[in-house]
């Protein structure tokens, strides 16, 4: 019997406040569960606007503890209700002065499994993230969930192949890549990098982008979220480039082993020859 996982993702427009944004994602999750999904992921800092278009101290108000903050706690309840694994990207405060761009991973029974903190932090026009976030310091965790081994890589991380590879070496079968990227800046790369990473590392990727314009800048988030398989092929159509959308797709995890046997990229790695890659 095929090892098929029905997976979901949400690309959403900003509502104007956290309470309605969280409520909207809860309804998307319930609809995904009604469609039979067993895992779902949301976009980067899903419960807030993409405030990194500006550098203003007022936006630290979006931060909360992980896992004990209100959003992750609420998502644990939602996971228990729906029986789904949930990937929850939020702005995390660890202690005073320590802030991270984080995604919590919650198992289908509501158990908090851990978190990933974004490693690569951009600081360019419209994406002033170093003002808010410290670089991630928790490595490249892969979480053993009810549906399989799930990893997370956040937005700007996707430009760096090393993390994709480490997630594969750590056993990932599906990597969620919650993002906030704007039209004109990365449209060409959006449908190139994640499929290439899926091929190079022979696993599934869920690429999630915000959609629409928000009040803190001119960034036009273009959605076009998708699932891509270990052969680099889209699983079904991509999402709209203009509208909010829930995607639900069937992912055949047996394809991972089939591709790894056929292409054998992990067999033919040469870590003994790669020392120069990690020299500063």
C-alpha cells in the first residue's frame, strides 16, 4: 500500500489584527481536515503583518514566547481538534532582547515537538529583518511526527543550499518553507530554487508565500505557493498569485525512496572533499 500523506498549506492576506488572522487560519485548518489533510503549514510570521518592511520598535509587540505564548498554545488545541500536524511560524521572544523568526511544530495530538529558528537573516530594502531577529541557533531539527519526518526552512534561508542538505541528512521527508517574498524581487527564483532543492535532497517541499499588499510598505506578495516532489515536479497546480488560497495535495512518500535509489545522490556525496565550504 502506498505511503500517501495528504498535506496542506495556506497562503493568506493580512486581516489587520492578530485575533482575526489566527481565527482565519483556524478555519482553513478545519477545512483542510475536512478534506482529509493530516499536516498543514502556515506562512512566515502568519499571525502578524510582514512588519519587516520598516524598522520601528513598535513592531516588537508582535513577539511572543514559544511554546508558551498564546498563538502556539491555541494551535496545540487546534491540532488536537483536527488531528493534524501543524507548522506554526511566529515572531518569538525568548527573553528581553532575544528575538527570533521561528516556526513551532505541533504533532497531531497537540504535543509541542520543538521549533526551528531562521538561520539566514536579510537586511535589504523592504526586508529589514536584522533589526528584529537574531540568527537561529537551534540547528536543523527534523521532527518525527504522526505523518513522517518534517523539517522547516524559513524564507531567505531557501537561497542557501547548506540547510536544505542538512535537513535531508537529518532524515526530512517533507520540508515546509514559509515565506514572505514580493513580486519583482524573486519571482524568477521562486519556481526555481525550491524545486532544485527538492531534487538535490530528494524530499518534498511545501513552498508558502504571503499574498497581497500590507500597510507597512510597497511589497506585493505574490502567493504562488506549491508542493514540489523529489523529482522537482509540482504536485498539482500552484496557488493564485493574487488571492488567498488553501492547497491540499497528496504526497506519495514512497517516491522519496524510489528517487534516492535511482539517483543515489546521498551515496555519491563527498563530505571528505567539502572542508572548504565551511571556512569563514
